[in-house]
């Protein structure tokens, strides 16, 4: 699964740390999600979508290997 | 995400304070045979029972230092292993689960290795250490992963 969090973050002009604080997770978690090391839970994905005001599918996309 | 069955964060330090000194003391107990005299038990009965002296209620004479210290080590390690992190989130829960799995795998491989290469009393003493090796392996692996995670992040831009 890939995602566009880095882009969305740039649009809102917030750092990883600021995003982490808004979502009540650690900065490591945001970093790991952005680098496709960690797949967030549905709850966290929905929270992100809500924050970026976009549908989840526009932020997280399935890849061929999924 | 709510993680169940974890102790509050402060128990991590309490656990380490309990486990480390008592672990060192256990080594003294095993290798230098050091015992606390006040934990010595002598049976003062009329008739001495000669069968099955290995069970608690049939003991004639025993020093309970090793037992008490062993329990403190295990409880301490358990607290240190299964306390919440300062900033607990869903990824830490995942890392914790992975580390438990890793610790059990490594411990099992170590056990298989010991079964093949060690015999008799050496094997028995390895089994004794095995009481707490899974927890120790887990604590080391989990904290190492968290530490490396933090260090990697500090070298990268925001």
C-alpha cells in the first residue's frame, strides 16, 4: 500500500511532528507510514482522511502486490 | 489504539529496579552459594518423614533465598517487559508483538541447541536460566528497536 501523506502534509504545510501531535501518535509512526514501513490501522487512516479533508482512497492506494 | 493487559509506564522503572539487583544476587546465590540466614527453615516435628522431601509441605530443612529472589526477578522482568511506553501508540503495540515473537523464536532455537550440545547437570542449569531468558531477550530486543527507531529519526529532516 502506498500513500500521499507527504504531499498532503506539504499542502497543509505541517511537519511530521505537528501531524503526529494532531493524531495523537508518535513522530516515528508518521515517519514509518510515509516510508511505507508501517501500515496504519483503519482508525488512524480515517483520522488522517478527516484531517486532510479527503476520502481515504485518495490518501491510501493499493499496490499490485497487495 | 487501546492496548490491554499492560502496566502503567512507571512500572517499567520499578521492574528494572527490582530485577537487576536481584538478578545479580541470584548469580551470587548460584555461584558463591550465598544465602540469607533468616530464610532458613528447619522442621521441628516429632516424627521425621523420609519420603518425598522435595515438596513444600514435606520439607525437613531448606533455605528459601533462591526461591524468594527468583520470584522477585521474574516479577521485576515481567513489569519491565509489559509496561506501557511513555507515548504508547498503535505502532509501538505492533513492535511489541513482533519482539515477543522474535524472543520466543530465538529462545526456542537456543533450547534446541542446548538439547543437542549439553547433557545432564549442565543441561538442567541451562533450563533453570531458561525461566527468564524469553523475557530478557524480549526486553533487550524491544528496547533496542525503539532506540534505533528514535535515533534514525533524529538524523532525518522533519
